[in-house]
């Protein structure tokens, strides 16, 4: 044991006590956190396993596909448009939630990739505009990302007043499957 003497001794002792208290508090905090972090219940684990099976069995589909006011900010954060009547040149915003897409497993990562294509059709079914693979939705992480918000915007100018359909098709690049949805809309007469 070393005896501290001199005019700096009280500061050194106080510093040593503070360091010891800080170390002990950190250890107690880590111990308390480890006791409060518990594994999910058996029922939760079973429900998650069932969800995984249902997801895989579903194949690519959409739980939501709608016109919105100003697109969607994030998953579940969108305002559905109250009508589907647009003026010529007005932006058409769509929000969709794809489900059932596949994952590519790389080491400890799960990656997904969806590409979107569209067709604009008039009332008689004539294709007025189309584009393949105009948008890509992809990501990866240590967990399977299942809350994907697909926000799309379109702007068509020069369309005469009338009825139209916007067909949007998604390709799951992992499972090599496709699914889509059709949203009818109207261009109003110019005032």
C-alpha cells in the first residue's frame, strides 16, 4: 500500500474515489440493463415464425396502393387522396406497401430489390406512355426489412379531359416474380 502525502494528496484521493465510483456505477448499470432485456415470449416467437411462413407463401403483393396527397413521408405515413380527379399536368402521387418479396442472404445480411414499371392507358386501353424499371426499391440489413414504403410520382402533360388508368408493375428481382396494381383516374376539363 502506498501512502499519499503532500499538498496534492487530497485531489488524488478524490480522483481515485470518483473513478472507482464511476466504474462501479457503469458495472451496476450494465448489470441492470442485462437483467431487464429479456427474450420475446414463446407466443411472440411462434407468431413471428408463422409470419415468416405467410410472407414467403404470399408472393409479391400489395397491402396498400392508393393515390395520395403529396406522396408518402415514410412507411404508413401518407394521406390518401379524397378523389381521383386531377387537372392536366398535376402531379400524381402514389403510395404502395409491397409485401411477400424475397430476400437474398449474404453472410449476416438480408437484401431485397424491387423494380417498378408503368403504363398509362386511355379509356379504350391504348397505351399512351410506358417505362420499364423507372424506379428501384432496394435495401439490406441484418434483419428482414418488411416495412417498405414505395412512393411514386408521375406528371403527364397534354392529356385531354377524360378517363385513364395507371398500371404499375413491380418485379421482385430476388424471386423473379411480378405483381402490380391499376389505379383509375380522371383528367378534368380545363376551366
